[in-house]
């Protein structure tokens, strides 16, 4: 492709999207990233808090639970409560996995089609979307599968299974932290001054002395 053809292509893409539309898209994308960050924080706090609530209930049980404790014994009641909390957390993680994927796809498509964002911003958005897809289709289903198998048995958990479960959770946490890091960098690129947001996708040549650069 000749340089003249490339200039014509980028110029068409640049002229198709007004600066106002691009700026509005960036602000909307920043809101979606903030929602993503908030969801990560909620999930990170809610999952362990749910399991801690089991000990709180057993330590100061209401009347109904106290009767069950006498009839079934504290060990059986603890297993039942842990199973219920585990199933609730499984549903929460699966729902969150879908939500993250939708957020990732939305952010990438918005920047691709409704902004003049350059390759760095698009690359970050694409990386976040792929990480969300990997968590939704690989990590979370595997965590749910192993967790359900563990909760289905009242026997002692095999050490190998517990280790694998812990590694999967560690991998999930690492991916979430990576999403936060990439999203923070993307936010900085998106919310920098309007005149400095055009670069790798700018139209060839200046028009009327203008030539803002996208990141």
C-alpha cells in the first residue's frame, strides 16, 4: 500500500469521527473502566467476607440456627453454611466473569469505532478484553468446577486439590491486578488534555494549522 493510500485511509477514519464524539466516547469509556475497577473491589471484599460470616453466625447463632446446631451438631451446620456460601460465591464469580467480558468488549469497540484513539490505547483495551475473556471462559469455570467438587464432599479435602484451587484463585487475582494496571494506564491516556489525544491515527498533514495527536 502506498503512503498516499495510507494517508487517505487514516484521513477518512479521522474525519469520520468528530473531536466532540471522540471526547464523549473517551469519557464514557473512563466511566466503564471505573465501574470495572469498582466491581473488582466488591468481588475481592465480598468473597472472603461471606465465608467469615459463617463463623459469626456460629459464634452468635439466632434461635433457628441454635436449634439446628443442637440437632445436627456444629460440624454439620458449618459444612452446610460453607456449601451455601460457596454456591453464592460461585454464582457471583460467574456473573462477574460475564460482566467483565461485556465491559471489555464495550470499551474496545467504543474506542475502535467511536474515537480517534491510537494504537497504544487500542492495544491496552484489547489486552483488557482478552484477559476478561480468559477469566470468563477458562479460570472462573475451572475454579467453579473444583470448588463445587470440594464442597460436595464432607470428607477432608485432598491436599493436591486444595493446592490447585489456591493456584487458580491466585491466577485470577493476578489477572485482576493486571486489568487494574492496564486500565489505570488507559485512563491516563484517555483523560489527558483533548488537544493531545491524536497521534498514530491522525490524518496525514496539518489542516489549517491543526494536527492533534491520538494516543
